[in-house]
C-alpha cells in the first residue's frame, strides 16, 4: 500500500491552521500527537448518541456503551498482542499506570534494603514513583548509566541485576533522545534472576510494533494521547498472575464485588483496577486511533519516520553551529539539538514566529540533561503526518534564528 502523505495529512484538521501567518509545522509529537478527524468524531458521537455510564445499567444506552468500551479493550489487546483482554487495564495515561504498579505491586514485593533498577534515560514518570516507594520502604533506587551516545550501558545493567533487585522499570524509547532500548534482551536478563520488569511504552506505541508476549514483559503501559488518541486515555498491560496477586490501586465503584460494613470483596480482572466512572469517550477514541494506525500499518509509519529522521539528522549535522544530542545506533523519530551560542528558549520563540511548534527544555528528563552536562535541548519529534518539506522549513528557520540571535 502506498503511503499517501497528503491523504494522511488531510485527516488532521489542525494541520490546516496558520500560526503567525504561516502554515503550521507540528514537530512536538513526543509531547502529544494531533488527532485525526475520525478520533474527534468518535468522541463527539459518544456524547451525541451513546452518553451513559457503563457496566451497571440494563437499559439500551448502557448496554451499547458497555459493549463499545469492551470492544476497545479487545482492540488494545490485539494491538499489543496480549494473551487475554482481562490483562488490559484502562488508565488515564502512562503516569497513572506506572503509579498503579508501584503502589499495588511494588509496595508488596519491596522491603528494607531491596533495590529497584531504572536507567538514566527515564522520564520523570518512570523515576519519581519508584523513588518515593524506595524512600517509604527504606530501599534503594539504582540507576543504570548511559554512554555519550545516549545508550544504556548493557554490561553495567547486567552486573547491577543482583539478589536484592526486586523490580526493573525501563523505558522502551527515550522521550528526550529517541533511543530505542533493547528491552527484549533486558527483560530476558532480568527474568534469568526472576526479577519482574515494567516497560514504559509512552514513546513507543505510535512508532513501532509492540508484542508483549514476544517481549515477555510483566507490565507494559502507554498513553493514548501520544498515539493519535484523546487525552485521558491510557493502558496498563499486566500478566494475569501478577494482576491477580495485587491489591486495588483505588477504591470505590466498579472495582467491588460485594460490600458490607464489615468487609468488601473485589471485582474480577480487569475491573478490580478501574474504580469509578472511566473516561469512556477517550477510550472509544483510543480504539479509533489504533484503527487509524492499523490502517496505515506500523511498518509503513516506521519507514516514513525513519526517512524523516535520517533526512533531518543529515540536514542539522551539516550546520557547524548545531550540536545533536542522542546519537544511538537504534533510535526513532526524535532529534534533540542545541545552538552553540543561542539559548534554546530564545530560539524556540523564533521558531514559533515562523509557524513551527517544537519543544524546548528538559522534557521531564532532568537527569538525562545532567548526564549530558546541559540544561535542556530543542527537541524536534516526528509523526506519521510530517514531511520532508517541513524539515526544509525547519532548516530555513534555523537560518533565521542564527541571523537574529547568533
């Protein structure tokens, strides 16, 4: 199937906007992707035609909305190739999913003097929850180092998997540098020592195929809004035996089976972890977003973004006044860079004036920046709808930044 970029772009209404009199170039996809019209219309259709609470009602609207919600769960199951749909827990996003695992699983397995192992590439959301848990349990948070290219040092990782390691939590793809971690090999190394592994897939779901059975991860999570879906939608996959061993993360409606003043029993999976009324419309929109990506094909999306990454890297690497950070052998559609003598925030203002939306700062990965000896970067992140011509616009704007501020 031909990758028809103009047809794809035509599905995103926001790409028709002008910013400061210039056509919008959206290069902030690592923060959140834009939404195709099909997703926007699905959310709207729920409120127009199906709005109702789910699972408990016997009337038609409730039954219809419940079926659509559970169809979305099955869609997610297939998208990441989980074995059972009961292993799919809906959350507000990756952050909530990681906190759920830290609270409901980590709290039960971690004791005084034990260790949680993360990497120096992690987003704050896959660092702070474990830091808080370790402090609570008088345990230790250990950090696997990265090299100057932004790659996790695998030899160090394997050596740090010790008898006190009770949990490994690693990102699939770095949101700051674009590094793709060899998670399957890292999971296998941890499992050799019976250590469970959580994978933060927030940056992976929109770029590469995910197969949780092939990875053999114990937990995997991602956010809908970074995968062309609505905000407020997210997914936690967990192996059945682990989810069944865990206590609920939140308590209230939906997660209960029987309630008396003396005792409460919990609902079965996955509902044990879905307390309260969920973001029904966002989950239905997430299903539509996954349909959208399936219609393009993850391999096709990956090939398109690889071409963008290679072209963009080549263009920026030619500029002697630019330094690129994150040069891993395996990376996806992120280019982080700095001008030699221009502050990234100042440059970001000029980029905005030319209609280019990109990100400046530490990208919720302050330890990564500390390791690189910088305060932050200018981050360009590509999506399925970006083009070579937009990269040429970026290069033109870089010239303008240098002329005005250099």
